C-alpha cells in the first residue's frame, strides 16, 4: 500500500474543479429537462389528490399527510418503476402505514384508486 502523501498527490492530479464543472455543464440541460418534467407530473398528481380529498370532505388542514402518502405512491410508480400487482401490494402496505398514523383508510384507498388507478391487491 502506498503512503498517504503519494495518494494525496495522485488524487490532486486526477481531480480538477474545472473538469468537474465542465462535466456538469454538459449534463445540466438534460438534468433541467428531467427535473421540469418530474415537477410538472408531480404537480398534476397533487392537484388530482386535492380533488379527491375535497370530494371526500377532508379539511384542508389535514391535506399534508395525504399528500405525503400520494408522493410515496408516485415515487413507487415513477422512480422505482413498480407496476401491476407489485404496485398494488406496495400501495396496500403504504395505506396501512398511513392508516396506522391516523389517516382515514377510506380516503387513502380513494387516492390509490382514483389518482393512481390501482385496485386493492388480490387476496
């Protein structure tokens, strides 16, 4: 194993802040486009969730945990690419988690079915 001084010297030769910036500059536009698309998609999902909450008679002061539940469902589908029966089972686990935290299970189920088009998992 080489000594510490030599390792530090080699690292300093390999790493260049200018090179890192140039790489990020090349990636920036694609990163911006993906962020913008995800933000638009998440905002649309949140608006649908708010419509469901309004239809269910949930007071606006109680929206935050339901929106958090919906964001977790959104992450399962969009970022982790879980679909079908696997999504239904994972969404049921999340529903039980948020119901245990005091949220109405019927409202959570309405969000799952009306916004994410996911029925309950098969028995």
